[in-house]
C-alpha cells in the first residue's frame, strides 16, 4: 500500500507539473473539470450508500457547466469579443441561478420519490462541495492573469497553485507521520478514529515551516516575496501556513464524516494507494477559497 501511494503521488505530481508549466491553460482547466466530475460522482455514490437519492447526471453536468462558465468569465477580456465580455463576466451567477431552478423543476416528474427534499438539497450540496469549491483554483489561476486560447498558465498561477498544494499536502504528510509515531490523544474519534491532537500539531508545524520556506525561496531573504504579480509579507507567510494547514485538517474531517455516515473507508478506488479523487482533494477544497480571499485582502498587486 505504501509503495502504491508513493508511485501514485509521483505520477500525480508529474502530471500536475506538466499541466501547469507546459501545456495550454485550457488543457489544465479541462483536467480540473474532469477531477470535479469524478469527485462529484464519488460524492453522489456516498449519498447512494447512505440511502439518499440525488440527480447524479444533472448534478455532474451542472458542475461542469458552472466551471466552464467561470473560466470564460475570468478570461472574458482575452477569450471573447468585447461585445460579449460583460455578459460572460456575469455568466457564473446566471448559470448558478438556472441550475438551482432546473434541479428543483427536475423533481416534478418523479412521482415515486419519497424523499424530494433530500434529493434536491443533496444534489445542490454536491455542486457546492466539489465543483464550486474546486472552482476557486480558477480564481487563483486567472483572477490576476487572464490567458488567451492556447496560452499556458502565467507565473502567478504557477506560484499560487504550487504554494497551495505544497503547503496543504505537506501538512497532511506531517500530520500522518507525527500522528502515527506519537499520537495518543484522539482528535474526533466519532468522525475519524485515526486522527490525533499530536498529529494535528505536527501538521500545523510542518505546514507553517513549508510556507516560510517557500516565502524565503521566493523572497531571497527579503521581508517581502512575489507570487507572480502578487506581493506578500513574511507575516502573511506565517499566517497562511497556519490557516491553510488548519483548514486542510477540517476539510479532511468533513470528508471523513461523509464517508462514515455511509459506512465507507474511502470515497473510491480511482487512485491506487490513495482511494478516490475526494480522498486526495478533501484537504484542498476549503483551503483554496481561504487562500484566494486572504490574498484579495492582504496581497499587493505590483
């Protein structure tokens, strides 16, 4: 199992580097949408195991449409004619309103569904939990540097996405290693029996140190560091390291709660040694919007 996990991690990192640094940005967006679709499929499978019906195909299709609309909206100035730019910028809000309407109306022809409210609510919950949260990757990538068709990701996208993934996943590894070695006091045994307070502390320390290391490397020892076109301070590095690591742990616990409610250990078997797509993305789902909004508040655009 350990070797499977290591091999899967190396392949995932290599694929992510290829998408981020070599291939056109639109290819990376398509892969992100595919990951959202697979993650949403796993979420609806968890619902099914728990005995809760959902509009699986409608939910997945709606999630893909929402992410595609957001991509076009963020890059409207470079991808679309000027006459369509303003409409495209508002497209995500319009699409979300339409999706809510369609999901509700979809319930009308179901005469024999004894759970109409859970069906509607959990279909929308899946959209919010996976594609909506994962779409903040698009904000990190294109909010400050829109791209044209065929253009690769910009330096801001490189820095922010790598920073996010390295800090959060390093924290995951630190929590796992420290928890397995020194863990004695359970964190939330009802939600996740394996997690401990010692593991949480280890994950926070590793995440903060990794954030500080990346800041030092980008800033060359200066009190400020540039993440592409964004400038952050040394204080931001310490705060973000702690915040992203803590939110990553909460994201992991949330997915554990969902799986335990359905009697599952893993969300799927898509990735050998790691489980499903949600098992890989769980700690990133809530950390991604946290990083985006923190940067909107604290970062300086140069």
